[in-house]
């Protein structure tokens, strides 16, 4: 994990209220067999900003979501609300000037009758290299 990944992970994994709801925080994909619900985060894109010849900052877009299953999406929405409170409009670490939600997302998957809910958002992080 890079510094930004580590900052996101530590921010979420150290949130006591979130960890009472979610069973873990993982980059990209949770290990097979992990108990739901859990938090997944992953970098989606990166844009450099320059002044003259020098890069002054990098904007990184991250997907952060809660994945769960069951008969109701409400518990997953509640867990995601804790994620959003933990990271939105925050400075997550030295060098991360801002983390702000750009958009929300919500969808479900049906795997042979088992419904998996995904609730999350896309977050833009402004990072000084």
C-alpha cells in the first residue's frame, strides 16, 4: 500500500463505531470467506497538476464502499454513513490536503438468490507529492 492507501485504511480501521458494524477494511477485494459486511476501497484514477515544469499536486479518485448481504439495505447504508463521516472533508494524513465525496453509489448483485448490497461513494483526494 502507498501512503494514501495506508491513510485511508488507518482512518477507517481505527474508527470504533465503524468496526462495530463492519468486519474489516480491505484494498481492492476482501479475502475469500470473510464475513460480511466489510469495507472495500480502491484507487480509480489519478490526475497530476503542474506549475511550469513541476508537479504541485495530484488528485486521486477513490471508491470507498460497504458490501453486505441480507434482506435489507438499510444496515449497509448505516455502515456507509459511518465511512462517510470518517473521511469526507477530512485531512487523512500528512500530504493529503483534502478528501471530499464527489458522488454516491448504490447497487446490488444477485448470486443464485443471495443478494449482495454495495453502498459507497467516489472520493477525490488532493495530495501533495
